């Protein structure tokens, strides 16, 4: 079984040789054919001149013209023969009419014997009005020599081209084997656990460097995903262990120390609440995984984003009023878009929860919705919806904002507040499913959450 590199090298060599042979054959045919066409045009012009002389000066004028042409033939390549209807010689430098020339008006290539030599000639016969026959030709010995030289040169050229093709094929195979070997070594190292290995970018070939860049980016993506899986696994083990341990301790304490059915029921109720929190965490993780996998894209449908947002605001009106907060919003009357209304509302609810949770009394929460053209360049895509929610809470440090969308991450100021650190990761998953982006920035005071989403996301 031949290797793919050998097959590619052979295909390269064969293509190179065939292309060269076709090109050289075209050169040979063009050169030799040009000489032959020039010879035929010369003979045709000569015949026209002789027939013109016949019309003006008669038979004697034709004989004189043939003799004059032969005297002026310095290269000695002209062939003329004029014979009578009885095949008797009248003029010319051939001794007799060639037996092979039977028909007038046709081209012949044959050996002709002139007075002192015999050479290959290209000839054509003409019938004269008085019954005589005229043969005009040109000696093709020079053409034959040139054709032979061209043929030999082209044959040697084909040999050289074949050698070059073999060398080029070997070099190509060598380069391909080096590239494939580099990919193989890198993938083998990665399969053995060395995720730091990458393909070298040599800067010698643009296409190969692009392939190396693409593979390296893919490996970087895989590394980040694996690191994320490890981090999520550690976070899950840590965050789930706490409620499980707490529930176990409560049940154990109740079993050992409960003095009445009421105390036992209270311990059971508290354990159920802890287990419900654990179930909520698992449901949130599962929902994030489904959203990131695009499993909910089939639920996309047209809806009015402003109406969905007003429903969420109405839901939180009572909570905002109870905590003495003020809600200020600026938004258009309607904003038709395509997406999953329920998921959008869940994302908005998570952001409202955070804004209310971290806002001090008498603080203000500001919501702004606006429609802007595509961010850069000419308008080639859909308009974008920019949603911002700003609170006046403690905000986040730049390092915390960089990690805020990691699962189970909680900033220092949020350690003692209820939650599992899955709210912003869920919001980001929903926004990314709709083709948008989530950005956190400092509000001085507070935190600004910005969602930038193409309005027509669900149509493609």
C-alpha cells in the first residue's frame, strides 16, 4: 500500500511531465507547421504569378519566367517542372514528372530528383489551359533538418523535465512527510497528556502556516475547554459537598438529639431546603449545558422584547418598592426580534436579582434599551439591541469582572449572600445562544451589565 505522500509526489510528477510534453508538442507543431504553411503560401503565390504571366505573355513567357526563377534561386530550393500533355519535358529543374503526383490541386511531400541532387520537397501540380502540366515545389531539406533538431531538442527537454519532475516530486514528498510527521508528533504528545505542544509555524508557506495556526487555535480551544471542565468539576465537588454535608449533619444531629417530633420535623424541613438548593444547582448546570449545546434554538420565535422586559419589571416591582429602590428605564415602545422569550426573561430575571440583591436602600437601578446599526464597517448585517442594567451597589474589581461568568465563581463581597455563582454564567450562555455578547464594567458606583445582541439572531 503506497503512502499518501508517495501518491501525491507521483501525481505531481506525472502532471508536471504531461504538462511539459503538451507544451513542447505545441511548440514543435507550431514551429514545423509554420514553416510548412509558409512554404505552401510561397508555392501558391508563385503559381499565381506564373498564371498571370501566361495570360499576358503566353507559353513562351511562362518558360522564360521559370528559367529566370531558377537562375535567381540562390538557395537552390526551388522546384519547377513544366511538361506537355504528352508528358514531354519543356522547362524546369526536374528530369521527369513524379509518378506519385497524379492529381492537380493537392499537396504532396516526396523525394524529387533534380539535375544534381535528390531531396525531400513539398510540391503541388497545376493544369495549364493549353493542356500542359506545371509542378511547383520547394526543397524541404532545411525544414527536415530543423524538424529533426527540434525533435531531438524536445526529447532531451522531456528527459530533463522528467528528471526535474522526479526531483520536485521527491522534494514535495519530503516536505509533506515533514509536515505530517510534525502533526503526528504533536498529536501523539497531546494524546499522552502534554497539552502544551503546538505545531511549528515556519513562515515559509502561507497555506501550511494557516493550517498550523488553525490547528493550534483548535488545540488552544480544547485546552481551555478541558481547563474549564476541570474547574467546573472542582467547583461542583466543592459547592455540592457543602449542602450535602450540611444535610447529613442536620439529619444526624436530629436523630441523636431531637427530643420531640417538632424538632425532628424542623430538621427534616431544613434538610429538604438544602436538598432543594442542591437540586436547583444541578438544574442550573444542566440548563447551561443545554443552552451552550444549542439544544434550545428550536424554540426561537418572533416576539416583542420590550413587552417581555416589561413583564419582568412588573414581576419585580413589589420587591423593588419593599427595599426602597428606584427603577428608571429608557426604552422604545416596541422592539420586534426573534429568539426564545422564556430564556430572555430568565436572563433578565437573573440580572434583576443581582441588581436588587447588591443595591443599598434608596439606591437607583437604571435600565436602558436602544437599537444601533452594526458596530463596524458598512451596514451588512442586522441592527443590534444594546441593553444595559446599572445598579449602585459595591460593584466588582477588574479581576472579579474578568471571572464573573465562570461557574460557581463568587466575588468576595458576595460570599455571604445567597446564591451558587451560576446566575451570570447562565445569562452569558443565553446571550451567546442568541448571537450576542455580555460585558461587565464599573459604574462608579455599582456595576454596569451590557448585553449586545443582533436583533434578527434566530433567522440564520
